[in-house]
């Protein structure tokens, strides 16, 4: 049985959880107490992931990390949602790199500080991040104006990657993505209609926390 | 002849330029006037790269983007600096994703605002970025304490990716990386000794600009 080390608030873990469910692959969660700082300890990093991150997927006797690398492995292993040729595989990687660099990253930091930060977020930092978010989200919104999914007419692992943080409650980030970016909103509705979709807090363990700031 | 769309200040383009030189592959530069805003125009994005980024590599009649995707293609195409099996290929991708998400990204933004920003950088934003940089650089420094290169005992495309912004003058970022992170410093010396290494401003076009702030 595949084991996914995850917690409810992690959109990066959700990318993999959603993909596994959409592929119809059985898995069980291993709760990671990220919110209380376990991934920042030297012991956890030495034993689990030196990068200090989730998700971790136990599969075929090995522990894999980095959501995009795991998604690529799952697409190969189960023959679903991958690229059909080298060009399409590259196009998928291209969007997953953009996601990790500019799309998920700034949004995830923004939402974490607003919802779960120890102290009120610094307004200048939030304004800077908001500018970066708007830049990246504008690019994806324009792309989706002409394409039903991230890479062409059918869903791929690139979609699971980019949507990772976008099914959480709007109050956590304070950004109504679907309202601000209508093509992203329509794409999210298409993803939500896929067999296997589930709410992040329903399919991963850990209590939901009300947004703090 | 391969054409690399690039400019001197771009560490992301340098990742590819350094790799091409280390592979002994001939290429010619196409200057991109990023510093005057060309990549932010709708026309450039429509014609060159909807993501608004360099590098772009023209190879085998196609234009490829995203430095990590280009590096992966070059390793396959020229049979150098790639992973020797699926596990090693995944390990390379894992570090290149970490690089794009947390290692290059925050450092590149920090250095850009300090050296080339239109106005003085906001100190709160810089302090926040500096915290993120220290987190990611600490992880890589600790990793390199036990490994001569990013993935094992020989250089791979993961090394070209992570070093992209680290051969620029210290005054541009104001961070003396080699002094602050000794294992990263020793690794950079190993990379500088590779055949094909060149200074970013010597191997890519565009004038050097003195750091502004």
C-alpha cells in the first residue's frame, strides 16, 4: 500500500493526493505534524527529507519527495495523466517548473502567513508577494483562455500540480482566485468535476485551523 | 547552430550557457533586452515565451524554455551530465525543483532588487527574502558537506542549475555566499575548475551594470 506523508494544510501534498485519487490508486496517509514544526527539526530532516518538506510518498520500497517528481513517477508507473510523447512530457515539466518557481510558491507563502503565521504578516512583504502572485496568475489565466487544461485538451499531472493550493477556503489566503481570474476559475471547475476530486481537508489528515490574520 | 536567447545578468540563462560550454557544444547568443523590459511586453510574450522568461534555446528546429527542462534535454541530446539510471535522473530533477522553488528563486529576486531595481528595495521585503535564502542555502550547504557535487561524486545538470546565480560579483547581491556557506564555496571552486567554465558577463551579451543599492 502506498503511503503519503502529508497534512491537511499542505497544498503540495494535495497535488499528489488528488492525483492518486484521480488515478484510482489506493493509498494511506501518514500524518506529518508540520504545523508544530516537526519538519524543521534536524532529526526529521535526517530521517525523512533533508529538504524539510512534504509530501513524501513511499512507493516500491522507496521514499520519494518533491511533488512534481512524484507526479512524474506516478504518471509513468500507472500510465495515466502523463505526456504522450517527448514534446508533451517536456511541456508538462515546463509548466510544473513554472508552478514551483512562480505560481504555487508565492501564493503558498502568502496564504501561510495570512492564515497560520505566528504573528501578523508584514504588509510590505504581503504587497510584494501579491505583485508576484498577480504576475504569475495573469500568465496562467491568459494561457487557460485558449486551453481547457494546462497542457492541451485533457488533464495531465501539470493540472494536479498547479491547482494544489486553489481548492482551499478563500478566507485562508484572502484572495478569491476564481473571481479574480475567470479562466483559472473555469479550469478549477473542470478539475473539480474529475472523478476522484476531494476537498483537501477531507482527503488528508489534520484539523482545519481558522485563518488568523 | 544552437541559439541561446539570453543576457549577461540572467543567471537562469547562465545555467544553460555554462552547461553548453562544459558539454563542448557550439552555440551563439541572441541578446534579449530584458533590462529595458522587452520580456514584459505582450508582443514578446506572444512571439517568444508566454511565461515572459529567458532562457530560450533554439535547438532541432524548436524553441525550448525553462532552464531545467532545457538542461534535461541537453543531457539526453548530448549524453553528458545526465543521470545514469532512473533513480539518479529523479534525484537530479528533485534538486532542480528545489532550486527553482527555493534556492535560485529567492536569491535571484534579492539580487535583482539590490543591484538593478528602479527604486531602493524595501527593507522588510529584503529581510523576509534573506530569511528564505538562509533556509535554502543552509540545506544545500549541509548536503554538500557530504557530497562533492549535488548528486554524488560527479557533476550533473543539477550543479549547472543550482550554481546559476553564484558566479556573479558579490556586490550585486551583497551576500558573500562562499564565505557564509563554506561547503557551497568549496563546491563552487570545483565547478569553476571544470573545462568550459566562464564568467557570466564574458560568455553572454549585454553590458555589466554597477549595483545600484
